[in-house]
């Protein structure tokens, strides 16, 4: 089992991650194509990681037509290097990777549908009626053990086969313990599981909520305030806490000892630690401390 | 004639939403070139839905018999004189839940087979598992790639074309320029959403499942609800906003609200992109609303694309203004610039608060 650290687009943070005890660096923007590193930054990031003899994976978001050219350049650069994993969140990029034999596609979280990412499925909302909660929690589906809301769209063998035929080797999944039994199906069908330890993406936009709130005018001119800022969004009466980081709303989970032990029952290939203002993991010490804690439980 | 020239000649089809035979009749007479609908799954999974279907919700046609009557009506209908480029009204079946699992397989197969037996013209698909089922069944109707695949570039549209899809519905969060570029570089039909349901977030990655608001509570939830007392996603709610770095409270605002509603003012620009279809959202709307939306776009599109006619800007503006007057709530939408294809970083809620 490997420990990866994901750094979006920040060379200082990358150096902290490289200095840590992690096995692998994931570099790049997962959710926002305006926040993708430039080719020169990617080259530096790759060189730094390679110099430290750590594995490197490039993380890509969904891309618009405007940023497709940049992605082509970046993938061409990486394709000339040794075998590198690319986290894919866009069918267009998956298609490009078919032409890049040096790169290995790994499905990103935007390619996977997990109904249990919905915050209300774990939150008791008394004042409003949420239809799926109302219907599903009382249906025969749950009673018969077919809790469909805890499954993913990869809990179907032909879907996995489709992606494997495109060269996909692994998949990113969220830390949602009630889904773990269903993740096992995916591992058993031959995809490597990468589990994100903290942040579950609840919703993603191109109409970036952070940028709009802070008065940015367009993706092209955005000053990327999300590099340092994030917001807690709260509705106390619904017992609801969400985190807005850039164009993505997350729920934050802190893996418990019990859930870490449960994760041992599934074949996890990689734990992913994200460095950003929401996880507040911004330096080497915190990464090492977390890896130490997890290793102590799982070994 | 190259692809750019063909764009000038192309008149997009209007795709209208329905959930009943009555709705089908009314939108077809209002000028729909295509109708689209889903049908509730009949048995075990009838209550399972993520967004709008295939669960048993008011947005679905109730039975396969009803679907059969709808398809029959659409196919029998002959367009009024003068309508171009339309041979008959087509009925598209929505099987585009972005989800499939082993547990659902046999029921979904039966469902698709029952729908195909009614003579539907095409299937709209939003999941690779459903796609696998359809391929396995040897289905011969055209396949359309749903917005749940979130296509935002021509590599993606071409990927779906090579898989066998003949049309791709683009993600909503694109600019007119981006749409135009995708059309230029794609060899597949491109369809875009144009009216209602312009979500704040990317549809396929949004787990803000909609909440049904009981009467009386909407005024507590957020700015958008004050004007529109109906079911809207939690992206419209007010939130207490805190800075994560220091814990300071900043304000209370509907920070996630970027909902858009209408593209009447952008329709001419949209036509010029060369898209082959414009889609109205509203399977969960009532029949008069479905009919009204369709009629607005039909009339405006006919005006914009009339052959041998030099459309004066003031005539176009007059038509748009008179249409918008019919649009309930348009004062708020227009004031807040809740337009499809407005700049991505538009802040509609701020204009309301000020």
C-alpha cells in the first residue's frame, strides 16, 4: 500500500510533500481547468519529484475547449518520460491517452458516481423533506441488502470492463465507510483502488463560487484566491457543514481508527492525502504525522 | 461547402420536455421538433432516483402504454406548412441516469426493451454501464450522449462519436465561443440546453439532491426562494460563511447560487454556433409551462432563421421583449442577469441583495 500526497499547483507545497515520507506525488488540478499548472511548472514539478526518486502522477480536471491545447502539450511532455499515471476526469482526456502509450489512465472522482456523496444521506434534516432519503430509507432495497445508494456506477462489471479496455488501471474513491463493501467489488474486478482520506466532493462548478464571491471576473484572469483561501458553509438547523474550496464544495471526513481498520478488508492500493487549506495539511510534519498514524493502525 | 458554411445554413431543432400525452400534444403543436421523456421503472427500483429518473417522480411518463401513445402521436403528426428541415417529430427516450449496478441490470434491460417496443426514435444515455447494456442488446435506434457525460471539448465529443453516438449533449457551463469551437471541431451533432434548469453546478458531479420545501419554510432558505416558491436545489440556500483560515464569520449569503434560466437574448448567437439542437429543461413542469417555453423558442427561432429575410435588430429586440413579458419571474431573472451563456463568473445573487 502506498501513500500519495496531492499538491494542486504550488511548487513550495510540492517541496514539502517531496520531503515527507510519502511514496508518491500527485501533482495538478483535480477540479478546475483554470488552475492547471503551466507546462513549465509541470516540468519543474516532474524534475523535482524525479530527483527525489518518488513516483509521479499527473492529476487532470475536466477541460474546456479553451484549455485543451495546454493539456495536449502537457501530456506530450509526460509521454516522453517513463511510465506515468494520469488521473483522468474527462472523457476527452481519456481519449487522448489512448494515443499516449507512455501514460497510464487512472479514473478520477468525477468519472465515478457515488450517490452517498450527498450530504443529506447522512444528515437528519428535520425541517425539509428530501425525497430520496424519504423513499429509499424505507424501501425494500435497503432491507434486502441492496443498498443502491452506497454503491458506485462501477459496481457493474461491464462498466469496469469498458474502462479497462481503454487501458484504465485504477480508480479514485472517497472515504465513505458505508461504501467500502461495494468498493471491494471494484478491486476484485481488477482496478487498483486509491482512497482519498479527507475530502468528499459534493458538487463542482465552472461558475466558480469562490471566484464569484471574491469578485473575480473570468477564468482567464482569475487570481486563484483558492490557493490560500477556503470557506466553511454552515446551515446549523440542518446540522450541515460544507467546505468551499475554489470551484468545489466538499464534506470533510476524518478517518476514525475503526474505519481505517475496516478499510483493511478491501484491497486499497493507495491512500491519498490532499494538501490544501481545508485539510489544513500544508507541510511535511503534518503529512508524516498522518502517515505514521495510519500505518500504526493498519500494520 | 465546409463545416463553417454549413453552420450558417443549419437551423437547430427544438427539443421539448414532456411527462404526459397531453404535454406531448401541446408541445408538438407549439413547435417542438423533438420530444424527450423518461418512463418510471415498473417494479423494484421504481423509487430509486438520483436526480430526476428513472425513479417514479412526476417528471416521468407513468407507463409504457402511455409512452406508446405519445410515440404514436408524434409519428403521426405532420408539421405545419412552411416548417423546414423536419420530416416528423421524433420521440427520444431518456435512460440517462448516470448509474448502473449489477442489482439493476435485468430490470433496466427489460425497461429498455419495453420502451423500444413502443417505437421510440432514439435513446439518451448517460452511463457507460447503460451503454454496455444497449450495445449488448443490439439496439438499432440512434444513441445520444447525455449531459451526464459532461462533454466540454471536442476530444470528448469525438470519443462518443467513435463509440457510436450520433449526438452529444454538451455540459451547460460553456460559453457561446466554446460551443462554437466544439461544433467546428466535431463530426457529431451537438445539442445544448437553452432554457430553465441552468444549474449552479455541473449536473453530473452534483450531489446536492433537490429538497422538497414544505409551505412556509422557503422564506428562511435564501434569496431565490423569496421570488419563486417551488422546489429548487440547495445551491440556492443562504449559508453562514466563515473563513477557514481564522474562523471569522464573513456573512450570510447564497454563495453557491449561480442558477440561470433563459437564453432568449442569446438565441441568435447560439444559432450561429451551428448547434443542431436546443433543449428546453422541464420534464417536471406542468403542461402549460412546457407548451409556453416551446412556443417562445419556436417563434423566436423562426424569426431568426427566416429565409430571404434581413432581420433588423430592433425587430428581434421587440420580439424578445414581448416574449420575456410572458415569462413569470422574468423581472427578477433579467435584473439578476440569470442568462444561459452569460459570463461564467456572473453573480446573480449579489444584485438581488443590493
